[in-house]
């Protein structure tokens, strides 16, 4: 049997040892220390040796975990600038008003969160007083720092805005009551409060992901020469429980790989999530430290307050540090609520050395340490961590700040499992809080049991100090500004008009048509540099490889190697000023890129035009939450779902066959969703999108929208644009008549039964085939309409309905467009039937639809379309059934057609 204590072979054995005797001496020294002084002393010496090696530039792998103590010892902390006592008074007012606002709102049943800001108050206040740059700073003017505020802490941010005069009492009393127009949104929502919030963060996990890509996009803007924002710093405030979300840690390696030292995560480690401990039987701080260190981040732990210094000074054996590493988080939470006797027995009683230490400590000292003294509750500790973060170069920094959830709110709140759901304090609890914070609020101020707001006065020393600090840092924060940008000039009409003549005899997929359009637009002298192509690693699938050598793929390191395809025309070119963001296999990362680029007009005062092209199946289905975030953040740009539809991507099967993205897109009010059939339609839609989002907006037109276009990978003839009037309007509004039976050149008898065929995207090609079959084999005249946007038709109709209720006369566009069209209407798409069925109630003619309901399948395109009943022959049968129901063709025609086509 192998001796488990025997020295195991090392991977270093395969390397030459130039001095085995010296190696043996070092090993023997370590053995001797462990034998004589104990393994803890040996571990201590090894740690100090590793630290010395790192400081001396000796390359060694870093430890993933350090002891459960502060990274920055008290002796190394810089002095806290400013007036600490004044800042403590300001923080006390903000704590009070945050709790008062939520409590006052509870009488209306709207509630809110109190405990999170109570734990994190100093994390925010220290930043606002000393670090967070506003948009009026001389460096990166108009940009400042970007702050991702933890959503549950929003009451504290509102309280600070109230103190400095940016919000009134009436607005605080409208917290979570927005219907009247003067309310404050529950969480950071730019669309609801666009002068204050820049970034929505309460869909947990999206804040940290977006912060990383925002910091990365800042570098992109600087490296491309668009704007130097190298002085901007991105701060993301997160909860330790939020780090369970996969998006929270999805891009940690990207941040370290690209050396984003313009980024700091501040994780509020109050050890509690929404229902209880984050890691009841483990230690979340240690877990996060290992995760971030392993990803290459600089980690600063700010765990214990100054009161602990005395205990650490007494720890000559290391017993205290060992015990702190042993105690699970849930027990630390328990200590915060128990008396000194319990802590003496349970914590100190676990080790004889700690028993002796406890004899030297008073009960008050023990309670101070275990109830109150956390690193995240002391401005000096937080300042030291922030200063270390902004001064660290070469890697992003994460600050793990330990706090108590519900701090200063009293025994009924602090560290209780239920405090996330506790929405109010009693009057007595407020009075206790008042006394603890030392606020000059009288008992008589609690009129009728209602807690008062507190304010020292607009000209008080506290408010003057707050405003002076913000002025020195560049103005108020957080703040969102829409800069008075001049409209971008429209690209030359030639780029769009070239699609009007069609492709002639050449078959062209609409994906390729879109890429060709973009290639022309990025060459535009005025606006070309503002395009931001984004693709998740399948640029070649979408035919974009021709953009590689001309635009370059963005890399902060440039190209440090010779590409394997260097001798080819379309070689893989990376460049520090590259324009393409080729993200790898991450739709979430690509969407975060898109959000950063699409909101640069507000964040940095620079209008950028992102287009993100992706497998349509992996857009809305996979990242719809981020698309909602995009709408909330008022982003602008083009999302392009390529390889769209349920039957065009053959062989990929159920997981890739997209038949429902437009359904999900329709749920996003900011998304203008289009399913163009032809290349010229794409040109019209993109031109209109550029005008609306970046050019001269029409009166009452919302510019804060984004476009979703579906494009297909099926090469088909691209017809010329019809010359009839109103085609462009119809394309933009969602419907126009592509041809009639007569203009299509098919022969039909006089007075033939007529039907209107509405098709979108690739389905219009099957509809055109059905038009010919109906005429040639069944004597039926069919007019074909291109439905470029079922969703926009529906929205227009809903607006018309709402106008009628207001007493205004409005007719939905779809009803006007189809007015006078003879016969029933049959709608066809490569999506689920509910996509075209969106407009059914506003169509006066008899309505029916065909679609691809169900899961996708792997097969040829014709077989898949036959399976779903949307091919040309299936359309013919459905059309005859509609006409037979009206008595316009024989009932037997339907059976004959089914048999004829083998359906």
C-alpha cells in the first residue's frame, strides 16, 4: 500500500535541477520549521517569501486565497482627506432619509428596500466625496466616471440627491409611484429618470457584465481616436449574492486579459442574499477572492474595522486568523446578533490560545468588534481600498468589503434573514436610529406617527461641503446627460439606391445584401468611422470576412503574431484601432458591447452606430433580458438576426431553427422589428433607422429606439424595387403590395376569384410561387403583399385604437393599405402563426394564416416547409380552402389540390 504521507512526485521532476543539494536544503529548512514551530508558522514564512518574490519581480503563480484579514493593514492606510466628521454627518442624513422614504411609501403599499443601502452607505459616500468624477471634469469632459449602482441601494442615492437639492420632498414621497409623472422609479431606470440614472442594474448579473464591457468600450473609443476617455473609471457596485448569477462572472477573464485597470468592482459582502446567508456553510469572501484572483484581477479585501486591530495585535500564535477562516458565514451573521457570553464560548472557546486572548477583552470590546466593526463601515478603510484600486495598473480591481446588512437600523433589522423583505421601521426604531446617528430631529417632528425627512438646510455646512466636493470632482453624480449633438449627416444615397435595381440573374441571400450595405456605409467619410460592427465569432458564416483586413478586429494589443492566412486577401487582421468587435462565442458579451456602443451618445457625447449580427435563434431567446436592458438604457442601433426563420437553416435542427424571435421582439416597446424579404427593403429600413436614431427626428418621434432586422442565408433572386407610389412608406410602416396577379404576368380568367397573399421575409418567395400555381392550375388571381413588419402594423393599430378612445379619428395603416383589396387574406411567414396573427383583428377581410409552429427539424428546406405546411403547394391548398368557404371555388378543389400535391 502506498504511504499517503510519502513525498509524491512533482511536475518539476521533469525539469533539470542544476543544484539538487541547494533544493534539498530549502526543503529541509521548511520541514524543520514545521516540526519545531508548527505548520502555521511554516505557512506564514512561505507566505512572506512569496510576497517578497512578487515584490522583487520573480514570476511565481499567485495564491488564490489569502487569510481572512484586510489586504491593506491599518499601518499602511493613507490618511482620509477632507473633513471626516462632516462626511459622517452627511452620511447620517442620507441613512435617515433613505429609510424614511421607504417607510413613508409603505403606507401606500409600495414598499422598497432599506437594509442594502444601510450596509453600503460608506461604500457610496466615500466614492461620492473623493473618487467619482462628474461629467464637468476637465478630463474626458462630458464623460466622467460610469457608476453602476446596486439596484436595491437606490433609496440612498435618492436621499443624497435630496440633500444636495436635486430632488424635493414631494419627489421622495413619490418613490415607486410613477404613474402621475413625478415619481421616482424603484431602481435605476434611465428610461424612467433619464437625467439621473445612466445604467439599469436590477436584473441581477447584467450590471457587472455591462460594466466590464463599458470599461472595454471606453478603451475602444480611445484607441480608435473617437474620444480620449482614458481618465474615465467604471465603478460597479454589486452584492455578494448577485455574484451567483452566471453573467456576473462571465467576462472576468476578458477584463484581466485586456488589462482593464479603468474598472473597479465593489462587492458589498454583507453575507446575506434575499432569503438568508449567501454561503451559509462556507465563506463567500474567500470563494470570490479565489475566483477573481484566478481570473487575474487585483483583489483588495476590506473586512474588519479598526476595533479589530487590538485583537490582531494579540494574535501571536495565528489562532485568531485561523479561527476567522474556519467560521462559516452564517455563524458570523449569528455573532452579530448574540451577546458577549455567547461569542466568548462559541468563537473564542474553540482554541486555548483564543480563550486566553478573550480574557484580555472586555464585553464591550467583543461586542464592538463582532456587532459593529466592519471594514465597509469605516470611511478610512474604504478610502484606502478605493485609492489602491485607482492606482493599481495593469489589471482590474475587485474590492470585497464586509458589512452588516441593516447596519444602524437597529436590532430588529441588522443581520436578520428577513431584512430584505422588511419595508419599514416603527417610530421607536426611528428614534433609536436618530440617537445612534446623532441627528437633530425632535420627537415632536413625528407628526401623527409619520417619520419626517431630515435636512440641515440648503445653506448648511453639510450641504455646502457636499456640493463643494462634487464641484471639485466635476459635478453631480450619478447623472445622465443627452448632449446637444448635431444630427449625423445622412450617408450618400448611392449606397441605398444601388439595391433598387435588384440582383438580376444572381441569387443573393439577404444576409449578404445587408453585409454589402454595411461595407458601403462604413466607407462614408462623415459617418463611416462611427459604425461598430459586433459579431460573436461567426463573421465568416455571415460573409463578413471581407471586413477583416479593411476595418481590422479590435485588440488592445494589436497583432502580436503572424496570422496563418496572411497571404490571403481576406486575412485575419487584428489592430489596436480595429473597428470590428469580434467577441468570441458569447452572445451576452456581444450584447453588452452593443449596449455600451448604443448609449455612447449619452455616456460620452459621441454618437456611435452599432450593428450586432448573430444567429437569430441565439438573440432574443438567449439575451432578451439584455435587450430589455438596452431599451431601458435608451440605446440606439441595429440588431440583425441572421440565418433567420425556422426552415432556412437546414440540418441544424430543433436548437437552431428560429420560429419565434419576432414574438419575443414584439414584447419590447423600444424594438422596431422588421422581417424584410428583399435587399431593397433592407436598404430602406436601414436608411430610415439612421435618420430616426441619428439624424433629424420628426416632431414627437422617439429617437430612443433600436431596430431588429431578420436576414436569411438562402440565396434567392433579389427583384427590383417596385415603382409604385408609397412603397417606401409601406416598407417602413410594415406592409405594401408587391404585385398583383396582373402585374406578375400570370394569366387568369376574367372575374377570377381573388385572394390577397401576405408574406414576410423568405416566405414571400413561396407566396410568389403559390401565386403562379393558383393562376395556372386553379384559375385564381392572387395579389402578393410584402409584410415587412407585423409588429409595427400592430403598434400603429393599437395607437389608432387609443386615439379613438380619446375622440380622435384614426384608421390603422393596415386597414387603409388593404382597403378595397378583393377576397380573403392569407398571411404566411417562416415564424409561428401568432407573428402574423398580431394584426388579424384590424383586417376587415376574412383572415387566415400559415406558420411554422412547433420545434424545428433537420432536413432540406423543401422538406421542412412541407412538414410545417408553408411551402407553395400548402399555400395553394390554404388559399383554395378560404375561397371554398366563401363559395368562390368548388369545395372539391381543396381535396383535389391536396391529392395533386401529395399533402
